[in-house]
C-alpha cells in the first residue's frame, strides 16, 4: 500500500479532531495542537517530503474548515513537516527522545512563525498571548507526540515481504 494512502487518513482525522473537538480545550493555559503533532510524527517516520506534503494538505484542511486566511496554516505546517523530516532523517533516527524534542522545538517554531506570518499579512495578532502560551503548548506537544509517533511507526512501517525457508542445510 502506498505511503500516501496511509498518511492521508491520519492527516484528515487529525484535522477534523483538531477543529471539532480540541479547538476549545485548554490545558496548562494552552491549546493542544493535534494536527501539528501528527505532522511531526509523520515526518519523523516517513521523511521530509512526506511531512511537507502532509503539512500542506493538513493546513489547507484546517484553513478551509475554520474559514481562516487560506494558506497561512499550510505554510507553517509545510515548514514543520519538512524540518521534522530532516531531523528524523539525519540526527533523530533511532533516538528515544527524538519525537518529544522535535515536537517541543517545532511547536515553538510554529507558534512564532504563525504570529509573524499573520503580522506580515496585516491581521491583528496578540504577540503577548502567543508568547505566554508557547512553552505550555510545546510541553503539551512533547507529551502528546509519544503515542501518536508510536501509532505512525506502526501504520507507516515499510511492508517487507517475508521469505520462507524452503530447505535447511545441515552441516
């Protein structure tokens, strides 16, 4: 099965849950970002290109569902997916702390980048609110990524056909 066919339902489900359920939830004074965490987990497992594409389509879904400025979430999540994939391809491969560290750092990048992007577009943005909630959001993402990364590893693991042994050689 193609990687795209396994990634697309994950991204769609995360976007729908993010917009419908999690959007009003507050923990530690911050709102958990399930879609961002899912993009980080996908990019760590499947690579930078897959992460960037998943980030684009996930951001586009969220922008369409919330009737926000079209493309702003996509731009931020493309960068998150690409950088998460590059980290997974180079430094983070096989390290137990990689998902939490990547989610923590990329949440900070996404929040600051989102505020900067909205500011550049001339929209009213509260920098104080974003800076006060950035650390709690990053901590929530670091915890939330652990089960989602395990799920992505299970769903996106490469399918390798197992060859059966036909004969056994005795020495």
